[in-house]
C-alpha cells in the first residue's frame, strides 16, 4: 500500500464552510476508523455542521443502495442528519 506522506485531509476539512458528510466502513482495513472518528470529534469545532455515517458491515468499499438514499436525503435537507 502506498501512503501519501505529509498529507492531512483534516486541515482541508477545517476550512470548508459547507455542511460535511463523512462516511466510513466499520470493517475498513485501509483506514483506521476509530482514530479518524476521534480526530473529527476532537478537531472540528463543536458548532460545525458535519455528519458521520458509519457502515459497520462495510470495508473500504462503501456502495450500498441505502447509502445512496441517505446521501440524497442529506443533500436535499441541506446537510442535516
């Protein structure tokens, strides 16, 4: 597996003012999900508009029909969980 050295996507997300949606697979072996969730919770401001969707049975591949429905509803409702 090739790593992108020195890249921290959280620095980018801190600058985004629009609602944010983070989707993780609970069984992902390419991303340390617990660490990512902990960083989001601790480093994004409490009043920021962001939603986390954790798909426990999924790995890194997140496609499921219900996820598409969730994303469409989330976008339609302007980023409200």
